[in-house]
C-alpha cells in the first residue's frame, strides 16, 4: 500500500492518557518507572515503533555491540548494576527487561506503533497524536495532556553513509552497522570497515577472528581509553559484603567524579592527557607502531566522546595481525574495493560503513502547534529539555561525554515535579518563554563546536534548537553542576508560563 493511501486511512479509535511517552528505550522505560512509582494515579502509555523495548540495543545488531559508557552510570540510579562495567547489548536488554518486569511496566508499553503526527491545541490544551500499527497498518489516535519525548536523537531505520564516487562499480557487499544483515557471512573473507568511532572499534575485534583479514580505514584518528573491563572499587566492596545498592551508588559517584576530573584536566593540561591516552595505545602496540599517524587525532581530547576499549581488544587484534589500520582518504570505490588518495587500493569482499548516524531530533514526527508547523530549529531551549513556544512537552537529551541515563533520570525527576506543580496551580498548560531580562540575550548554536564537534552533530546543528548565554537557556553538558541545579529550578520563575 502506498504511503499516501496509508496516511489517508481514518483513525479507528481515540484513547486519552494524562502522559504519553514516546520511545521505550533507556529514557522511556526510566520515565515509565518514575511515573508508575511516584504518580500512581497518573494514566500513561509508552509508544514505540519497534517490536520490543530497548531502542538502540534492539535496533543495532552488529557483532560485538556493547556500551561505550560504564553501566554503573548508564544503568538507572534505582536499580543496581552487578556485571562488568562495559556490557553487551544482550546484557543491557536483560537489565531493562528486569526493570519492566519488576515494576509491572509492560502493561503500559505499546510496541509496533509508529507516530505520524503530533498536534497541539491551545483551545483544548491537548496533544493529539496520529499513529499507525507497523504490523497491520491500523490507524490509531491518542490524546494526552503532556508529551514526554524519549525517542533518542538518531534515525533508527537508516545510518549515515556518505556518497562516494564509484560505489555502484563495487562488486562486493556494502553494509552499514545500523542495518546489519542477520545472514551476512564474513567468515574467511576480506572485510574493510570505514570509520574511526566506537562502532568501528567494537566491530573490528568482534569479527577479526573469523575474517581472512579485517582492515580499519579511517580518514582521521580517534582517542580511545584501553583498560580492564572491571571496576576495582566495586570488586573490593563486594569482597567486603557491602549491599549492592550501596555499591551501585558509591561506584556511580566515583565514576562521575573521575570523569569530571578527567574532562577538566583535558582542558587545563591537554598535553599531559594526550600523552597518557597515547601511552595507553603504545602499551598494546609497542613503540615501533606508528601511533602518531593512526591514533593521534587532530582535535583536542574534550571535543569528542572518548570510547573505552575493554581489555584493549582493538589493539590486541591489530597486534596479532588479524586486523590492520589504514589512515588515508577515499578517492573512489572500485570493482574490488577502495582506491585511496595515496594511490593504494584496498581490496575487500565486504565493506562496512561505520560512518555514523543521521540526527533525528523529533523522531520523524510531524509537529504542529495551534495550526502552525513546528520548526524545532527556531525555538530556544530551556536547559536542553523544554522549548519556547512548545507547550506541555519535555525532551530527553543526555550527555555527550557522560552517560545518557544520568540526565534521563534527572529529567524524569523534573517532569514529575513539574506535573505536581501544575496540579497544585490548577494549570492545564505550561510552556517556557524568554523573560524580559532575556530580551537582548544572544542566541547561539545548541552547543559550541569548540566544546564538542562530532560529525553527526555538525551535520545536523540546523535541526536543533538555539541556546542562550545564560545557564537556564542551554544544555551545559556538566552533570555535576546540573545535578544540583535541576532540583533547585524555581517552577514559578518568569521563564515558565502557566495557563
């Protein structure tokens, strides 16, 4: 059936909920937990496009997929993590499944629901969402007082692959990790992985043992931190028979503290931090390996996320000879592989484009506010979670350098406080607006490129809201500061407009 025919089909029924959560990933499941536990009288539903919970951990199925954040901070604050700090997708899904089962959340989650549009009416003080069942095509309508966007920030159905000359000439198979074919046979074959981020660093060692050879091709290097996939403090506390809840909280705080100290050192003593990071690579690859060429980035350490390499598996794969790394630029694809600008040709049976993802800030949902189409890029963010001119909506966007869930937990607590405050005031509508004192405030990009500048963000910056030069009007990326600021937010500040 055509898209036009599908969209013209009338909705069959309308259901109303006090709160509607978009997405059953780490943020959406966490939000559902907080609503169920702390506002038991609130009716709510979680809608997800996939056929199960998990978000990233469900849609990404490439070999070796694992977290690039430790699970003491990527896990929820309310449920202790008891495994290795860096976890596989299956381990994370089991953990999330336990949260759902232990708190009877499954009855609130609807899978295979693709949201097509979200329309706000100030006359009714309601959001109306049109959705479609992905398995049957059935059209559904939902109304809600409050919309909680937990859908993540990239397009799950398709990854980002640049258009290179000659791609149609290539006789092998081109694969993006985000849409990894279940039947892809790479055993005994030459595989070329294009990319330099956490996905490429995860994938290469995971398949190296089965391939004839795997080559990592990168345009420019990335910083990595190799180390044991263990937490000594947690292990010591377990030897002392400390309760797991205490271990989780203590280790969580220690990791946050150490991460903040590292980020500050990276800014204040860049050369020393760079030397430490490169020293960790040399410890695995030896002094004869050209670390300067292949693992010394052009950017400063704090400007992009630094992925952890558990037990140095990427470097051990290179040292063993099963994997190799090439730093060069692509001239074009050929029938047999890729021709580099240096003139070298890399032959491959399979080429994997681990080249990032496409930013998707509102889940490909068509938003309308009182008859006017929402241009998200024209709004100004309130602390990275509410937006000028967008009523009764909060958006979860985590941290770039720290774990996503640290902020998801914090935003959830804010949402509950805001809902309680609206009840107390008898308010049906809340939105944020620039105050008189913000009149001449300069409007800036969502984040300063000098502070953080990965490719996916730079490609999609125009899609993101503007920020200001005051703490209230930006996403600071500083958890240690925000964890004290968020509980102290004055909900009667002039930035909040209630009706």
